[in-house]
């Protein structure tokens, strides 16, 4: 099966307006503290109704990007108030020239908890949780599309967080689900083969299955280090933005599983 992105489904008018305004904020067209154009001006620029623009502004306020005050207007909030883990915000962030900063920030966050989560999973995982981790790992190795590969990759890492046995890690894991998916998507598209990445994941799975916390911690660190190296040598964002101009897609298939 060919590798490619899923076609985008139709969006509501206000969602499209929110994406347009939000993307401009993320790429720096409107800096924190700056007043946005008023509704009438946005209606003119976007060729949309006031109701659509008004709903879009509400969406962006809920995501922490904007704040409105009577007789003052709508102002861009400080960056630290933006909900960068919101699915839409993540998507817009990934489309900006600052994509490398996003990827490195996510990797730093992963380094804080993933190696310890893997060690905890090796010590506390149940048979059912282990089965879920192993299944996700196998699915990664047999995936025939980019989408299925990324989905299995996310399930693998979320499964480890769940198996760690710490109740605070589980909701945090689902909170960063979109961040992980974006990183996996970008990194997977940049490599020529997934065989090495698959073996690194299998090393983590094996250590958890054999209940070896130290080995699981080391294996997780090796995987993160490998991802760091890939990100460090990624081509410019434009090279991955257009399918026709990207390097040859990664090899995905059962033969990539280094078993």
C-alpha cells in the first residue's frame, strides 16, 4: 500500500478561521501582547461571516492563545499561556518554520519521564499490560502504511506509561498523545528504513517482558538518543512539506522487523 497522509476532511467555517488565525500567531505574525484586527477586518480578510470569526476567536481563547476585553479588543496571550499540547495547536506548530524547536522540546520532555516509566513498567506490568505492549511492538514491525506504523508506535509508548503503575503518568500520557504522534510522523518520514528503530523498540519490549528495570531504562534512553540524532540531522522543513519533493519514503513492511 502507498505511504501518505490521510486526506483532510471538511472543516466548519469557524474551525478554518481558527486555523488561519492560530497559524499566524504560532508562526509569529502576531506577537504576544499584540492586539488583533477586529472582527470586521477578519471578516474581510477571511471572507467569512462575523459569527464564524466570533466562534474562531472563542476557540483560540479556549486554547490559551487569545484574551478579549471589552472596549480593548483581542490580544495575543503570552506564550507560556498557550496550550501547546492541544491537538490543533500542535498541528499548527508543526507547520511553522520553528518546527525544530518543537521537536527538541518534545524530546526533552520525553527524556524526563520515559526511561523511568520503562523501568517501572518492567517492575510492575501485568500480563495484560505486557500483552498490549508486545502487540503494539509487533504491529509496528508489520505495518504497511505510515499511519498504521505511527498509531502502533503511539500505542507502544502509551502502553508503557500505563504499565508503569503510577496513576499520574496515565493521564499525562494521553495528554501528550498528539505530541508523540507528530514527532513520530516527522521522524519516520525522514529515515530511509525503520529496521533500526524497530530493533530499539523491541529491546525495550524484551526488557519489560523479562522484568529487567535497568535494561528497560537503558533501552529507552538508547531509543530517545537515536531519535535525537535523527532530529539533529533533519532536512529543512520545506523538504518534508510537499510529498512530491520529499526524499524517498521510509521502507515499511514486515521485513523491517528485526526479530
